[in-house]
């Protein structure tokens, strides 16, 4: 079925090209006639009707095709951008935990990172499905892992935040946010 549709589209394109070529030649002949004879013919003939119909069909088809492609591309980009915004929101939540709490629970932090990894996995799989892996190279998993190693680097189930390297954790949070924003810019430029 798909092969038949592509053949039909190809044939329609060939027919439109032939019709437009004949119309173009007709108008060149009319233009030369105007320049040489210095008169304009106000008669409407069959080629003028064909020209108007062909122009209308081509204009409608081109407009539909362009709007369809733009809508499809924007819809696909919204999937990826939504995941990246969700990653950034989760990073802000993790950052807030370290800034506002006096102690950090390893289970709570691990739960947040589990969510981050699942969102990152969904993002990476979507890139693969959309065949964008050659256009978008990402090391977001690496920067999330770097933050995870630093944010969970304590011995017990709880740790006081004054014993943790909060500036380094903030720096790694910023690295992830910068990576997500860079990816959003790359996605929007595709």
C-alpha cells in the first residue's frame, strides 16, 4: 500500500510539473507578444483556466505539506523538551534538599535519582526512535552519575548536610542544568 501511494504521489508530481511547464511557456509567449506588439490580450482561453486551477492546487498542496511537516517536527521536539524540563525540575528539587535540610536521607535521594535515570532513559530512547542520535550527542547520563556519586557519598542512611561538600553538589547540579539547556537549544535548532 505504501509503495502504491509513493507511485501515485510521484505521478501527480510529474503531471503537475508538466502542467506548470506548459503554463510557464504559455506566459513567456504572452509576455514576448506584449513586448513586441505592445498590446495586451484580454481574452481568457482554456490555458488560463488550467493555469488558475493548477496554481490553486499547487498552492494548497504546498501549504498543507509545509504546515504538516512543521506540526510533526514541533510535536516530536515537545517530547524531548518535556523530558529535559522534567530532568531540570528534578535537579532543582535535589538541590533544594541539600540547601534546606539539615540532614539528608539516602533513600529519599536515591528515589529522586531513580526518577532522574528513568526520565533520562526515556529521553535517550526517544532520540533513538526518532533517529536523532547522529544530530544530538548527549552525555547527560554521565553528568547525572557524577552528581549521584557526590550526592550519595556518605556512610549511613542519613547524613548531616554540614558534613557534605555542598558547593561541589551545587556545581554538579549546575552542570546537569547547563547540559539540559544545551540539549534544548540543539533540539530547537534541528
